[in-house]
C-alpha cells in the first residue's frame, strides 16, 4: 500500500507540472496564431505539446525527486533537459515554424524566463511554504 501511495503522490505532482507546461505551450501557440490571423490550433500540435510536456515532467521528477536538495548539477541537468524538450519539440514538430526569426528569439527568451520562474518557485518558494507549515504544525502539536 505504501508503494501505491508513493507512486500516486509522485504521479499527482508530475501531472501538475505536465499540465502547467502543456497549458503554457498551448497558450503561446494560440497567441502566435492569433497574431498571424489564424483562429485555430492543429490537434497534432496540441497532442505533441502534451506529449513533450509529459516527457519533460517525468524526467524533471527524476532529476528532482521528492525532498531532494537543489544542487548545481541537478539545476544544470534540469535546464538542459527543459531546453532540449521544448526547443527540440518546437523544432521537431514545427509548432512555431511560421514565425519570423525575431518571433522565435522572443519565444526562446520567454521560455528561459518561464523556466527560471518555475525553478525558483519549485526550489525556494514552495519549500519555504512547506517549512512554514511544518513549523506551525509542530507549534500546534506542542499546544495540545
């Protein structure tokens, strides 16, 4: 039962990240399409965006297992894999093929900023929240 619960908890966390990455890639594709006068997104683009996000979220959970420390090596591996997955996916599946070079540069800069915010949120803000909750729980337990 413990193994099942551990796998379930892992999958819930991984799927949360997968959903976030999928939403962002679809949102960027939608914005780019609208700016070019296109009012629809190809189903294959949506499916491949989901697939790339799933693969990255699974690899991400292996790089940063639950309660792991944030090391330079893990951070570097995470950044490299993220760029390979999303830039490679965009190139391989042609998500933004119709954009001019300057648009692709803006997308890559946006990717890097988004990844930096995601990394900061995961590695520091959420852990600070967790530490605060643990502290409050211990204080509560002392009261009762």
